C-alpha cells in the first residue's frame, strides 16, 4: 500500500490523505468530508482525503437546493461522503446524491472549493506524465523502481536493464514475479496496463505489458526474459511513433484519459474505442459509448488491429457522423477475420462531446 500523509491548513481545518486497498476503508462521521478517487469506479485501489474537523462545505451543502437528475456511472470522478450522504462528483463539476438521484445546484464558490479538493486527491493518486527523454535519466540502466498497478494497487520491484526507446525491466525476485503474474490473473499477456513507476519518490505515469521476452539476467527471479515499460513519448523497438495502447494507458495513469475522451473528435474517439477493445478495458469502452451496450459480435473479440490512420469525419456533419474502419481481429476461440466496421457517432449540440451510439459490421 502506498501511504501518503498530507496536511492542508486552510480556515483552521485539517485533512489527512492516504491511499487504500480493500479492507482499509476509513469510517466517516457526520462532521467529516471524505473524498475518494480511483482510476475506475470498480477499482479497489483508492486515494482518500478526510477532513477531520467541520468544514464550511458541510454547512453550505445543507442550504444548497437540489433537482432530480440521472447519474452517469461512467463519468464518476470522485466519490464523496459529506454530512453522512453518499455523493458523486463527475467530470462536468456536478455533484449528485446517489440514494436520492438528485443533483446539487452548486454556487460558483462551492464549485471552486470542490474542484480544489478533488484535484488535491488526484495529484496524489495519479502519476506525472513526464517525457521518456527525462525519465530515462532518473531511471537509468541498472537502477531500481517500484511498479504499482493502478487498478489493483499491487506493487512489485523491478530493475531497468536495457532499452533506449523505453525501459526494458525485470522483476527483482521470485516474489516480485509472482505479484506481477497475479496482476495478469496468473497468465502472461501482451495486454497493456496503466501503472505508476516510483523512482526516488517520484511517481511517473506509465504503461506496461505482461509478457516475458528476450534476454533476462537476474538470477533466481523465475522470470524468463524482460518486459517493457513505456512512458510519455516512448516507442517500441520497431517504430518511432508511440504505441497507441501504451499511450492510452499512460493517459489513464496520469488521470487525463476522461478529459481526452470528452474533447476527442470522432475519428480520435473511434481510435480510443478500438484500442480499449483490444486491451479489454471495459471502463474506457463505456466512456466512449456513454454506457451503450456493445453489439454481440464484439463480445468474443480477443484482439483487434486498426489502420494507422482513421479517415477524418465529415466537417459538414456537425451533429452525427458515420466512420467506416477496416479492421483485422482475433476471436477468443483463436479464429481470425477482417472486415469493415461502421461507427455511428452523435452529439446533442455542437459544444457537447461526441459519443459512439452504434457499431455495425
């Protein structure tokens, strides 16, 4: 468990910040504000901020009017418990009462206060998207680091042995290898995962895959080779451009992915969909589709390859657009195929975000 203590002195109130995994949740009282952040709603790895004395927000909330509203579970930015109520804070800066399905009509001052508190937790929970050109100096060859899986909170130690465009690393011990394999549900995989890499007290946003390959030189660690960790701007051995799957996971590890999805143009959003489908990232898929159920033909997809570029959407279609993408795919059964998939995207107004509302083959 990564443990962080943070003191915030403002208007004579006190806060403590820590990161927890299952079984470490903190109880709250009526005069506390509890704010929790995780990479996805179902992630057991959580950062929690607790204000242990009365805070002006508690009094303000009692006076704030509410209206009936639907809560979108795909866009939960933070979970809160204020004045004994279970609340949701989303990426639009809106606050909802979960049990009553109501939205608070926040004043501008309350919006600023909540945003400050949530950002405080996010800065501790997520990693810094530092470019590889800088990271490779602090995480030099033969240096050690701690890898933290952002979904589960599990951590293990590694040593960087090689790599010029990214870090080629190996688990230090047999125990570290066991933890890494447990993160991948006991089976080595090329699938990418969002991680934090701690080097000398700095937590970098990064991405790893889980497949031993190539040479390994650490005796007794039961790891047959090395694996790769990518940072912002990293690339694979075969190409100069960053790998899309690693890039998506780095965005996720830095806490920037939801905002990137909200601002994405249609062709970019389709790219995020196909990348998250390839990586079996269910939460990111739900964000690109606003929770629309996936067509049944996608349920058995094991991996999918998209073209280098997706055809730009029609600039003369401001509200709805169809994007055809020719893909190659593998099924869980081992069979392979190729075809033209059509993505139908829509937004409710020119200033609203795009959403994928249908996928057909």
